[in-house]
C-alpha cells in the first residue's frame, strides 16, 4: 500500500518545527519513521502535513552529566547501542536496546520517536519508566520537563501539547556496582514483547537489597512500576524461593487481552520474568564482587 497524500515540511531548527506544528492542522512529526511509515502505508493515520525532524539541528547527542545521561530525541537507537558512555554508565539501557527490533530498524529508529509513539510493549518506554527518566519538550510557550511517569496519558498518547516537540531525555543512572537485567518474552526476536521486565537492584555487603526498581511492560496501556514489590525486596536476600513468593503478588496486576496473548498469560509472565531478572541482576553483583576478591 501507499501512504495518503500529504504536504512535506523540512525544518532545520526546533523553533521552525514548533512554528509549523502551531500553524498547521492535522500535522505529524517524522523522526525515524519505523512506526509512522507503516501506519501511513496501512492508512492507520491520515495526516495533511508531515514535518520531518531529521535535519533539525541539535537533537542528536549522548552526554554524561551529573551522574546521568542526557540523550537527544533524534539520537538513533544504533548509536545508543554502540555508545561506550551508555555501556559504562547505564548497562540496563545497553541490554534493553539490543532487544529493540532488528539492526535495520535500529539504524533509523530514534529514542524520541519510540517514546512519543508510546507502544506499551516497547523496550525504551519500559526503560524510561524503570529509570525515572525526565523528558524535555519545547513548544510555543517555551521548554518544560515532564517526569516520564506522567508522560503517558492514555494508550499510545503522550502528554504533549499540539505545538510541542520532544527534544531530549534525561536518564538518572544508578551508582557503579548495581545489578541490572532486562528480560522479555516475545514470539520471535525483534517482535514487540508480550511482557518485558526491567530490574535494577543495589545490595549491601551482606547481600541484602537496599534499593530496587521493577518495571513491567506490555501489561496495559503504559509500563507498570511494581512499587509494592520494590518495597518488599528491600531488606531481603535474593534467593529463588523467596522471590517466587514476592513475585506471585504480581499475578493480580491488570493485563490486556489481545491477539497475541490473553490477560491470564500475561499475568503468569508477570510472576516469572521479574523473578528471572532479579536473579540475573543479583548474579551480576555477585560476579563483580568475586572478580574483586
């Protein structure tokens, strides 16, 4: 199929892109195009105007700053995958990005495009929730920062005003020595996950958890932070029997039914994948401690 007719716009600055968004009716932004182009071809979206962000200056960068990472909205997923700064500062991001689509899609796909598309099964969406990211958006009224927890307002609907462009994302990074794991279940490698989990933990010298982040993707319209499980983990020693009891509480989470899996199947995965991820995260801490001794 071919896309519907539209007018094409090629701004070179953020201000120009914002001005076009504010003045044009029924406009869509084009970033990497890995979601928008198929939706155009299948006539799922019918915009009158396409605003191409690919030649807008200053939207592609990866900077380490204040213990975190600042990444531009137009940064290609492939650049994130091969960034030494990302691998060193945020290994969870490095692990998650390798499960995003295929090499060909990562060559074009962008961080901002994925977050704005807000597919509830997308790895980068779950990652942003797990790391308590903040997104920076720019519109006619200026620039503002949004906690990622408040960014999804409905299914595949971000908290952007009609004239706003996502320009960058800040990811707080955990201190060196933490455990991490990104585990997902998909029908095939490269498919969106039926359920995914992103886990981060810190442990004291006795092996007891002092801090935890557990996020589930694919369960509903937005990633779910398992805050009760995070609280239950603090003070615990990571071992499988205890994790089974803790993660069993996740079976009560609401889950969607679709053509890929019923809600009950997702709820079962919600009890299994976090347990596997937590064990993997703990093993990484133990391996690092063993290497030092």
